[in-house]
C-alpha cells in the first residue's frame, strides 16, 4: 500500500468543520456548544454525512467522551 495524499474538503465543508471543532471546546456539553453543533451538523449532514464530521473531529484529537456527546446530538 502506498500513501497517497488526500484532498482537503471543499471550502464550505472545511469552514464548517473548523466551526464544529471550535464549538467543541467544552466537549459539546454546554448549551451554546450543543446549539452550535446541531446547526453545523445539519449542514455537514447535507454535504458530507455525519460519519465524515465525526471522523474529522476524531482527527482533530477530541476525546472519546466528547465524540460520544457529539454523536448523540
């Protein structure tokens, strides 16, 4: 298997992932984080799907507990 570069997501997706990462600064446990994550995830679901968004947050080094909270939104 050779390592091949993976293209970065399109700009709207990239921006939404950055926003989701920022909203998760408290693990998506506080009310503002949940509110923002729900809004952002609706857009990401339409563009790339929930699993892609969760995977991106895993790659951004969010904790398992935080990712579990994100999946429940």
